[in-house]
């Protein structure tokens, strides 16, 4: 019976992130009043004091607060964008469509699957360490 309870608890802990995501998704979908979703990207003029939709649509000319190795076109940001376009060319001849599909594949599929895999790995390692500690305690007593 104790073994069954432990297995049930482990299963619930393993499934918790999936249930949480589903609950949050359903909460947003069924929220009243309905969140306003944009049908088009807003067009705004450039402002020197802060970023606006202009920066999103045409590229940002403001001084970044993060280092260039992270935010520049030659850094991690540029590497990521080039990689998404390269993956997009594999799945579609249309660059914007391929880029969009690549974004969905990487950030909505692969990234969550890898994150969930790390969650399960951490749980398995926790159980293994707990089992090993109990075995060592039992060996010390005997």
C-alpha cells in the first residue's frame, strides 16, 4: 500500500506542470471579459525616450542595456534569428511562413518538451538519491 501511495504521489508531481499549463490556458481562453487580441501589428512613430512598436517593426535604434554578445545581430539574438530562418527554409519556401513555423516548432514544442524532460529527470534523480540515503541508513543500523 505504501509503495502504491508513493507511485501515485510521484505521478501527480510529474503531471503537475502539464495540468498547470492546461489550467492556465483554459483560464485565459475562458476569461471574461475576453482579453483583446491584436489582429494587426500597430504602427507607431519612433520616440527617442523609449521603444515603441516602431522598434518592433523596423528595428530598434536605442542604446541597449544588455551586452552586445547577447542582443546584437552578431551575438546570440542574431544567431537565434538566423537559425530560425534556416529551419524555416527547410519547412517552407516562403520565408515569413517558414520563420513562423520554426518559431512554433522551437518555442512551443521543442523547448517545452525539453523543459518537461528536465523536470522528470530531476524527479527521478531525487527519488534515486532518497532511495540511496535510505539504503545507507539501513546499512548503518544493521
